[in-house]
């Protein structure tokens, strides 16, 4: 459970320390990628609490979710559709579900 949380914290701190500036044209891609990362980390925490955490599943899920979400956003941009909203909605729902399950575990 510590590896995903540590990775998220290191990434946030590096982003803040380096002053990364994301252009407007990449804002959708960045938002989708960040939500995919948060969803994967919360899913890993939940899996650890359930006793079924596997590092291979976490890393593959992290990469595949981010790539699919960015690809969906890219295809939507090329078609003139807001397909990134599908990824945002999906990841948003999964984040809330994972947080609810983590909360239930501690209660």
C-alpha cells in the first residue's frame, strides 16, 4: 500500500517543485491522466486493505487506464466530440466508489 501512495506523493511534489506548466491544448489530456492515476492509487489502497494487492496489476492498470483515457480523449478531439467526458465520468465514479469502500473498511 505504501508504494502507490509514495509514488503519488513524489509525483505531486516533483510537479510542484519543477513548476510544470501545462498548455491549454493539453489540459484535457492532463486532467484525464491525473484522474486515471488517482483512480489507480485508490484502487491499489482498496486492494491492499482487502488483502489482494498485486504490484503487477497495479502498474499495468495504471498504465493501461492512462493510455486508454488519453487515447479516448485524442480520438474525441479528432472527431470533434467531447469523449474525454466519458473518461472523467468513469474515473470520477470509480474514485468515489473506492473512497467509500476504503472508508467502510476503517469504520
